[in-house]
C-alpha cells in the first residue's frame, strides 16, 4: 500500500495556516451556546449576556402520602419535568436509591428522601412504595422528562424495577 500524494486539494498549505479569529462570529456563537468563560476570553471588554432573572423558590420536602399525591398531580399536569436520583455511590449498577428530585419550573421542586439514615432524619416513605406510586408516570413515554446525566438515573431506576421512558433531553450533553 502506498500513500497517494498527487491528489488535487481545494486548499493550499498557506490556506491551512491558523489566521486571526473572527471575533464577531465567535462572540455570537459563544453567546448562543452560553460559553461564558470563552466569551470573557475574547477581549478585554465585559461580556454581553443576560443574567437570568432570579426565580422565586418553592422547594418542598415529600415525607408523607398527601405530599406525594400533590407532587404526582403537579408532575402529571406539567408539559415537561426534570428528575434526578440521589444514590449512595457513583456506580449505577451498584447504587442504592436514597432519594428522588423533581422540578416543573425554575425554583419549583420537590425532594423525596427514601433511604436517608443520618441521626435525626424524619420518617420517610419507603422506596418500594414511592417507586410503585411513581412508576406509571416515570414509564409513560408521553410524559416528557429531562435530567442531568439521565443515563445514570435510567440505570438506577431500571435496577429498582422502573423503565424510564419519555426522556427528551440530558443537560449534561
């Protein structure tokens, strides 16, 4: 096998040299992709991006059946919701579920502890009860779900008998 060295290319070697970056194009791209660090590195001027408005915070701890029912109702009425699992280790194939987080809007979320064991921890609903109650919602492909590193959550939930469906977006990607 020989390297073919006589192929005509549309560029010359000089055309492949690194030139001056197009800061206008890069600034627009970095703004759109929210690459704030890179945006700040373009020039000495202050970056031009909008700070998100501070959301009112409504965080709820779910410790009883009434709170679980209320959370389920809101999740089932939302167009999309975010979820995250809290576990006792990083390996999803060995991790045990410690809690679940859900959100339907910025600043509006629930935390559902199911296996916290620290001294003084309040009574919690059992993992089996919670997963049984949430399973129809989590397995419904029509209910749109998003998450951070949701592949991990998918594995953890699968090991606990829940086949997560309807995942539309992973913020880690």
